[in-house]
């Protein structure tokens, strides 16, 4: 502020009132000649009397009127410099405030030339903007900056902030010492993505935990707890091979395993009849035969109602006397014998003829004169006169006039002789059957071996031997390295991957779900065509993109695509038009290369420069300019395609650079030479 002119005070002839003294102390700009020693702008002349309201720009009201009376002997017409001398004489030495050209601060006399607003500070008497730097970066509110952030950091109200680089990421480093995310249990962070990684450690088959497979099992094997395991197959089987080198069960010694079922094997060796051991018969005997314990048909003599003739077993039921013949029903039929006889017994209880009354029949069967027969003491035989004393019945014979029983043992070795006696006895191990001694089998619980009668008590199967009447199984592993030994045991096992077949360990090719590659037995499941490669049994096309960034990959897809304005060449490279903007704009010779950064890139601007000034990014990158555009308005000098636009407000602006080339920009306020970027300018180099 400027002190008002004091010309009219310099003409005061005398000091009459204290207020005038005070005013003189305040307005100390007068010289002896009544003119101001300070600049004369805005000087107002005193045109009125020394009373009333002052017109010099300060409040001089209520100054008492000069009555013209003298004071202290001073004349009214005193003029010139003696005025101040008079004041000094009255008041002593006086401090004259000096606030010329000052808005604030000390006036030199312990007072103040003025105060600044709460947003200003006093510096050298001038109220200037007071910077507000509660933060560590960004505008200070006075056209300046509180500081700039490190390269790659952005400025926010809370200070320099590391920009998180998590765009398109599920996990991994966020570029600021943290993580973009944590993968769920079972997933691994690979290339910033949570990926399920199959785990087949110690597994030979089954699920890898990610929907894939740890392998396929061969024929006859099943996947159990991640291992190809041979699972015994015994459904509907009682015996035999279980398919895994073991057995589904054992049959009894008399049974044989047929198609997994224990089947009774008839034992009829050396037998013609009797039980075959399986509920059947080894054969049947004729009507006149019985089956003995040895399985042999033994003939039973049939002499019921017969006295003679064949007994049906090659023997005889008896013989007739000389005068009798055996008829068809086994009865001795008497044949009359009258040869040379005219009378007397014909031997058949009849007569060869009758004699005259006066005759009698002699023993020769001749009629002779009457003879008185004598049968005293006789019950049969001749009476002495050609007659008979009687006939014997049945098989009795007349001996000495008495009927005597004649033993009948013809063809018999034992049994009843017909007269209460015996035709003979058998040994202790024999029994009498049909007059013949037959052997009694001696098996006594034995299941095999001789029965003592030329037969056997039973037979063992082909793999068993009879030891002490018991069939003992003999393991049969001749020519076998695995499988059933026939006795419930095994001839051995096979190595993993091999299967027992017909007693030999064989490799069974495994091509289940496979179209190519090893079949596990040294063979192949098939070959891939063309340039396909076999991957886990599947013919897979391998993209051919070596040295190529675009164009077909040979598998129906592409090796990539060119950035906008790029053209894919036959060799798989992208050809771009020559950039129309300057690479050296803003005097760029070295570049801050962030082409490996997939996230947004931040360019800070403060203190009249961009950081980084020369930036190299990959096509498709988002670049954010962070600062106060009000103090640093943005404009562009050259762009390959319109991307950036003028901006003079706000604190940030983001742009996506897709087309390769150079993008030249500058600050409108701080770039003296826009054409080459002298001053506050920047250059963004976009590469494919």
C-alpha cells in the first residue's frame, strides 16, 4: 500500500492539537519545502481550511478548528521546516512507519503494514501464496509442486502410490510387494493364473486331480487307489484261475474244476457197477447178478423151485437120478423103464404091466407065479417079489430099503448141501454166495487203492496220487511260471505289467483310449500322420510358430496377429507403415522400456517435466498421465492416429496405444519450442 500525500500538513504553521502531532508522526513524508520525499502518485492537495473532514485519503475528521490563538508564543505565520522541529521539541524523537510498497510485515516501528489471508504468507512485505504440501507429491496450490514420485509410481491425495499391476492376473506379484490374489487349495500360480497342476506322483492310473488321467490300465487290470491292480474275477466261480495268478477256490479230491465249477468226476475205473462217487452208477448188472463192494457184477444162482438144471450162473441146481430127466423148469421127471419087463415098477411109481391073478411080478419085471413080497424093515426098494416097498421123495435115495438124503454139492464150494450139511466153508475175507466163495472188498474208509479183491476202493484224479488210501494232490508246474498249480497253490506270479496266461507271463498290449505311441509291450498303438506328434497316446498337431508372430500355425489356428495398421507377411512377420511422427521429439535418445509390463504404465508430471519423458511400450498398453493439468495443460504435436486429446483440468488421463509409432506431446505452459519438444515435452514409442 502507498502512504497518502502530506503536502497540506507541511504548510501547518503551528501545532495546536495533539491529534495533529499524531498525524505528523504518521505522515512523515514531508520535506522542508513542503513536498513529499516519497513517490507522488495519488497526491491530494489541501484546498480547504484546517478543519472539517480531511481530504488527503486518511481519516482526519474531528480536528478542532484553529481559532487563531497563539500557543507557546509561536506566531501563526510560522512556516517551513520549523514545524517538525517544534514537534520534536514537544514530543521527543519520533519513529516514522515505513509501509511504502508493502502489503504486510513490520512497518519499522513495531506495527504492521497489513496481514495476509490464511492461504498466503508474508515474504519481503508481499503476500504470496502459501504452498500446501501436506502430501509428498503433486501441486502445492501455488503453481508449483511438492515433489515428484519415483518412476512408475503415481501421485494421489494420500501421496505417492505404487500402481498395482494386476490387470488380467489372478495371482502373483502385483508389482508393489504384494499379491494380486491367492489361488484356491490345489491350484498353483503359473504365469499369473491359478492353474490346476495334475499330480501323478506315485500313481500309475486314475484321476490326476485336474480332470486329466495319470494313465490307463491294461486288459484285465483295474485302477485301485491310483495303481493298476489285477482284481480277481470269481463271480459265479467256485474254483480255478481268478485271472490274477490266484485261485477262486479248491475242489474236493474227487472233483474236477470245469469252467470255474467243481464237477464230480465219476470213478469207475475197474468197476462194472455200483456208485461212481458222483451220485451215478458205473453200470448195471444182469437180473441174476448183484454188484459187490468192488463194483463187480456177481451172479446169484437162481434155484428157487428147481431141483435140477442150470442155476443161471453156470452152475447146477441139482442132478436127477439115472431114471429121471431134468425138464425145462428144473424138475426131475421120471422116465419109465420097462425095457425087458412085463410087469413091475417102471421106476416112475407106475407099472410096466400087470400079471395074471395067479402070477406075480418078480424083480426082473417078469410075471411069474405068485410070490409074496417081503417089505419088513423097508420103506422102499424091492419087496422080493418084483414089487416095491415104496419110493423116496425129493432128492432122497433108497439105500438098503431106507430113504436116505443125498447131499447135493455138485458145482458148489460152500453153502447148504440140501441135507442140513455144508458143501464147504469160505475164508474170513470171503462170503458164500450161490454156493461160491466170493471176496469181500476191504476199503474201511479208503478213497483209493486196492480193495483186496482185485478191485479198487476208488480212483484219484489225474493230478493226485493214492497214498495210503488217500488221494494227495501233486502240484503241477511243469512248463509253467505262473497260475494255478492244480492243488490250490500257485506256480508263481508275474512282474507288474504282465498277465498270466496259460501258465506263462505275457505282456498284453494296452491301447485303451490311445491312437498312437507305445502299447506297453514294445509295439505301437498307431502312428500319427503328417507333422502331428503323439502326446499321451493322442495325435496332436504341434503349431509351427518358430520365428513367426502372425499367420497360420499349421494346426488351424494362428501364430498371432499384427497390431493395427500392420500387415502379416508370408514369412509370419508383421510389416508396419513408416512412422510419421518424430522419434527424437523431446530430444529422446534413450527410452524407459516397459514393454514387458502388461499392466497400466504411469507417467507423472511435476516441476515442469514428465517422468518418464521417453517411454517405450507395447501395442495395446494403457498409459496414464498423472498430475495437475490446470497448471500443465496437455496438447499433442504429432500422433500416428488420434489417441491423446488436449486436457487442462483434472489430475489424470489414461490412453490406450494400439497403433505402433511415436506420439509427441507437450505442456502448453512450459514448452518454448513445440516443434522439437524443448521444455516440458514427452514422447511415447509404441512397438508391436
